[in-house]
C-alpha cells in the first residue's frame, strides 16, 4: 500500500509540474496577425533565445503561471519566437530588437507598436505592464502624438520617453530627445530638467547638446553634479564604441574612436585605451596591442595594478621582442609596488624567464612562493616554475 501511495504521489506531482510548465506557442506571425484582426485584439509577441537566462527565468517564473497565460490569451493573440530561427530572426530585425527577452504589443490592424518591454520582470510588474499596454492613453502612438503636438512641453516629452525606454535601448530615444531639445535655446539647456533630458536621451557625441555640455562643464555641474556629468561622458563614449568592439567592426570602430578622442579628457582617453586593447585581443592584432600599450600604459593606467598585470599577461603570451618585454617588466614591478601580490611576482618571474634572465626569474618566483606560503595558498604554479628554473 505504501508503495502504491508513493507511486500515485509521484505521478500527481509530475502531472502538476507538467501543467505548470510553459510551452511556447510558435504559430506563424502572419497567422497571429490575422487571428488578432478577426478577434479585434492586439498581438503579444515575445522574442527570446534558448541561451538567454533572463528569457528562461521569465518562462519559468512568469509564463508557467496559468493565470498569466489566461490573461494574455483573453486579451491578446500570443506568439513566442526564437530569434535564432528563421521567422524569429526576421521579426527581431523588423522591430529592431536589441535586448532579450523583448515583449512587443502590436496593433493587429495597422501593425504598429503599441507598447514594448524588455528584460526580466517580476510577475507583478509584468502583469501591471500588460494591463497598461491595453490602455490607449498609455500606449506609444497616443503618447507620441501628444508630444509632437506640443514638443516643447517637457511633461509630455517625459511621458513618451519613459514609456518608450521600457522596451527600447537608449539609442532609440535619440529622435524624440532631439525633437524636444531643438525647442530649447543654448542658454535654456543649462537647467536640472534639461540635464535630465540630455542624460537620458542624447547618444550622439557630435550633437549640439553634448558638445554644449563639454564646453559648459562647470555650468552643468552646478545644476546637476560633476559626477553625473562625468558619468554621462563615460556612458556616451562607451555606447558609441562598444557595439563596434562587440561586432569586431574595426573599420567603423576607428572612425568612431577618432570622434571620441576629440573630447580630449583623460577619462575618455582611458576608456578608449581599454576598448583599443579589448578589440586588439579579440582580433589578435598583437602589434597594434603593443603599439597602444607602449604609448599609453604609463600615462593612462599607471596606478591601476590590475590593468598593469592584465597587460603584462598579454605580453607574456603574445609579445616576443626583448625591449618590449623589458617595458612590461617595468610595468609589473610598479604593479608590485602598488600591491605586492602572489600573481604579480609570479608574472614578473615568468617575464624574466622569457627574456632568459634566470637569476631574476628565480628571485621573483621565490617571492611568489613565500607569499603563497604566508597566505596558505596552493603554490602549484610557482612550484612548477621553480622546477623549470632548476630550483625547488
């Protein structure tokens, strides 16, 4: 009897689990549009990828709830598309989707975007938003129309912008931002409100508004703060360069790099330097990596022990000429002055080994061994190096 009880309990649990497991409805998009038109409903479209952890959490934590699915199916015609499959890829491009998961609420009659969400959302927040998406006065077309009818009205601008950015990346906010800012004189730009507009929506380094921030840094710092100004500068440079690095687009990267370098601030030079190194690593352009580091390491990351050691590791693996390796040794010695670490001493020992200076290689290997002993760390790496150098 006990066995039968446990057996039926197991079957019951399995059934409940299966009932609560989300299964994507992969009907063709055009079928969803036609069904929605016939039923007088909008379309709800989720774009996802199997490798996306946030997509999988939404499926597990939100779409496994029958109440959520019932609400969606009552009010929308729903379809889920994997962006790595043919139709999903086409829809990703059609709606210029850059973040996953992405949730699009589409007017089935005009095929216009009513509302959009992106990223992982808690169930309660998601349900609030899918309700908002049904309200015509909270939808993007209405908010855009209200704003364009009175583009100097900052409240209408923020109503539109704040809804738009729920589902779009910052670069998509640029057009309405500049529509509003074109109604403002240069003098009017320097205000807390207009700083918020610039901080949220300006993405073009060459734009009049961003250039005005650069040339009136102190005035903007007085209405915001210097840290906020600095953060905006760093963000706009990062947003302008990162996509080209991520896509290994060296041609456009170097064009955008020159624009970023025109800002002529050390914090910007440091950012560009780090992007240069990342791109060189990913494209394995080691001569370019060497050129950039020899020119700028001491100027831009001299007091950053971690960056110095990262550069030293690349030299150890990929740079062969002795003079350049001696320069890397100088950088790692300074990193050890900043922070006398096990990994710094071990790296220095290996660099000396690479230029065939066995005496100094042994000295720094022993220092690394001593630090490992003091900290009770595993010394396997340095022990192996000491064997290579002929001393245990």
